[in-house]
C-alpha cells in the first residue's frame, strides 16, 4: 500500500503544458514567424523585438480568428440545453456595470436605495394640491373628439402571415446571435 501511495505522490502532474483547444497549426506558425522576426531598427533603439510589429499583428489576427471559429464550432455542436449549460462556465462573464453616482443638491449618492429615495423626494413629492387644474380642460368637447377611432386594416396578406410565423429565425435580434435554445 505504501509503495502505491509513494508512486502516486511522486509522479509529476504534467511534463509539458496542454495547448488551448483553439490553438491550431496556423496559430503556431504565426507565433513562430513573430517570435523569429528581426527588426534591427527597433532593437538598435533599445526596444525589444516583442513590440508592435506587423508579425505580431498577424499573430493576434490569426489567434482571434482561431478562437472565433472554435467557439462557433462548439456552440453549433451543442444539441440540447444541458450541453449549452456545460459550455457556459467556460465563458467568463464581465463585471456588472455600476451606475454612476447621482448628484442631488451638491451631494453625491451612490447607494441604490438612497438614489430611489432621493428621486422620489425630488420628482414624486414635488407636486401638491396647489398644482391641480381649477377646471376640466376637456369641457365642451364632443364625445367624437374625445374618443377618435383608430384607423387600421384588420386584414393581413399571406406573405405577412408566413413571414411572422414560419420565417422566425432561431437567434435573438442583435449582433451577438444568441441562440433561442440558450435563452429558453
């Protein structure tokens, strides 16, 4: 038993790091091109060769393209909700944006509850009975003037019905293209 424990405890975890799943041969070639590029002008001026060179821009472009293709493939291969939820923990959510402070009468308010109370005091409680109108401004209007009919056409063409029922896409509106399966 002790021999087995020592064998497991003494085994190195990994001899070389594992590559990222999106790292491709194209990424490797672009990295090597950037790494081995020589820019004597930059080196003579005391700047290291890892500065913003054309090769570095090309490398970053290849990496961005590779990551984009990888995640599109992963999302396209997800067939149901549980598979999508296994993908979600990989996605790092950004920090939730904090609303800017509210300045009321020269005082900055950052707490949400205090903002609500200040806005309620300024907006809702500023009106009183003295602000009410003395008379009804709609006196003398006929019932037809008070409730005009809405003009609308209750018919729809076959093309409009098909577009709004059959032609619904499976993504949400916007540039992110979030799938409906992820939302529901």
